[in-house]
């Protein structure tokens, strides 16, 4: 009986590790930060490796795809920032986790006038 309990607990723990999805651990600029000037670079750090497939900058209902180095799988990605104007900005990212699931997220920041 003890063997079966240990076996089922082990299987449950393994499936939790396998199904974990990557989340955005940190970013530069930080989410909801207020900046004196626009950032020169956008940096995303994830909890697990992903394949980043899209990175978009939104401001005032206008979207601009950001260029980034396409890597097979990585925890960190960066892109040059085209931010020249003040105001609110939103970064939308999309990727593929190692277990094949699509992961998405956003973060925002504000550049002072």
C-alpha cells in the first residue's frame, strides 16, 4: 500500500513539473514603471525557456513589431526600443513553451513629457 501511495505522489509531482508554463519573471523597463526618457532596449526575462515568436510595441492605438534575435529556446530576449515620444506604452509578447503550449503576456510603462 505504501508503494502505491509513493508511486502516485511521484507521478503527480512529475506532471506538475512537465506542465509548468513559462511566465515573464522580469522586464526592462519594469511593468508599470514611469521613465524620464524612453528606454534604449526592451529586455524580457522568463522563468523557463521559451521560443519568442512575437514582440509588439503599442502606443496610442498604433502597433509596431519589434525586431529581436530569434533563438531556438531561451530565457532572455532583447530588442532595440524605437520609443521617441512621451506617453504610455504597452509591450505584447507571444511565445511557445517547451511543452508546446502558447504563452502570452503584456507589460506597460510610461515616458514622462
